[in-house]
C-alpha cells in the first residue's frame, strides 16, 4: 500500500489512451473480486470490494473538480466519513454471501446511505451544506498544500486503521487483512487527495490485495486442515507426486484416542488434536507435517533416510508425552440440605486434572526410482501398528 504512493508519478508519463484504461482498471479488479467472493463464499471480501467500488466511482464521477466548487468539498467529507465507518462495521458483522437473502439488511444499509448522499447534493440543499461546512471550519487540519480535513474525520480514519490492525492481532480471520488494506487505501487517498492519480493508484493496490486475500484464503480452504491449521491430505497427495530421490515417511497415531474421546468428550478430543499438531510442527530435520485423517498424522522428510529421522521422531514423541495437558472435568456429588436432612441435592463441580497424551510412530524409507509413495505409506502404517502392539508410545522403524 505504501508502494502505491510511488505509482502516480509513473502514471503521468503514460499516453492518453493508456491513462484512460488505467482509470477503468480498479473498477474491473473490484468487480472481479466481487464475482470471486461469491463463488468462493467469502462475503466479507465481497462487501469490502463493493464499498471500495462505489467510493472509487464517486471519486471519479463527482470529485474530479476543485474542492471549493459547489458541494464537492461536502461530498469529499461525506466520503471520508462513510467509507471507513462502513469498512469497520462490516468487520464486526457476521459473514454473509454478497448475493444471499441474509445479506439483504447489509444492502439496505448501503441504500440508505446512498439516498442520504444524493439528498444532500441536490441544488436545493446547498444552503444547508454551506452551513455544515461553516460549522466545520474551526476544526480544519491542513496537511501542507495537499489536503484539508476536519480533525474529527482524520481521527476517525486513524481509529479505523488501528481497529483493523488490532483485530488482526487478536483473531484469526483472513478477511481482516483485506479490510486493513482498504482502510489504508482510503486514508492515503483522502490525505493526499489533491495529488493527481492518487485515487487510481491506491484503489488499484487495494483491489489487488483484496484479490490476493481471496486466492490465499481459497488455497487455505482447499489445502489446510481447518481444525489443526496444518496441511491436510490433499496437500500431502500433491507433495507426494513431486518427490525425487531419497525420502522417509513417518505415520503416527494418538494412543487410545477413541477411549479419550469417549471419556472426556469430542471437544476435548479436538483440543488434543490441535495440541499434537502444534507440537509436531516443532519437529526437526525439516520434516513437513500433515493431518492424514482422524487422529493420524504424517511427517514427510525429504532427502533423509530412516536412521536420520528416528532421532527427530524420538524427540517429538518425548516432547508430546511430557506435555502437561490439562482438562477440566465436571463431577457430580450429593449434598444434604442444611434445613432438610432427608433431601439431597446434586452439585456439579469442575476439577482440573493433568493427563498424559502419547503417540506411536512408524517410519519407512523410500526412493522415487524404486518405490511409490503409497507403498512407503503402507509400510509406515504397518510399522505403526507394530509400535502399538509393542506397547505404544514408541517409534518403530
């Protein structure tokens, strides 16, 4: 986004025809983002693109004259107020597909704001607009000869950017990055508004970031396991087709996981899966971890033989076995009422206990010229069952 500040100087040397095409490029990119957001079920990015598309066309159609003429300055202020406010609002609203019935209320918000905007810019409203601008004069901030903003609107922009940045730190929502890019584009555009080509440059950069955000999230949905956050089986299958030379595959399984699920519940079981995945990510030897299915994981070591990997696998096995996994378990006890010794009440309490989670591992070696990855996985799976039959919580190579 900061690099976008350098582009206006490059645009000035283009031909008139090229400049005309360039002006239309952000609109095309935003429309592309809207279409992709619908097919990839990423409504937040779609709404951000819709907001930026409308704002960009207002700038191109309404704000290409000096700010002192007519209602142009008021329209500029109106844009500075509504765009960041809407972007922050949609960061807190639930995910909705852009063209779904549930998103109708969101579109009503757009329509109401559009009606208010066009009501204010009617010629008969010019006296009211003039009075509002006069009321804002004591709070005007001047950034050199570049931009004039009321301090309250400038503060709103800064708060909006900080809100988006804070949300990125405290929650794992991919679309937040897209909203932050849109807010940065909005802020840099309105602050540098008198600079030629600034709106084209910044809104084009924002559209590119929105597009990349959709593609990145679509890739994650296809290849990253949602529960554990590590690559899934589809990613493993693709990586297996690209193997060359020597490699080793380790298959591991959480010991007695079904009994654990039956005892403590599936929510605790999911927490165990996430804990094991996070610990496996620390495996040395440049091993890549995948969730194979259920409680089974695979670690792929490229360019390493089985003896090379056993030490790394022993370390990660001991690390998981020594992890103090704490759970809260509800217990029920009977208690006699103080005023009626014959009456009993059931009291539910929660106790915290530490349990040990262990894994069993089977590891086999392969060579791309001699064995297929499927054969190596089958061999590792057989070794995994040998490890379980030998008492679990061990590596069988």
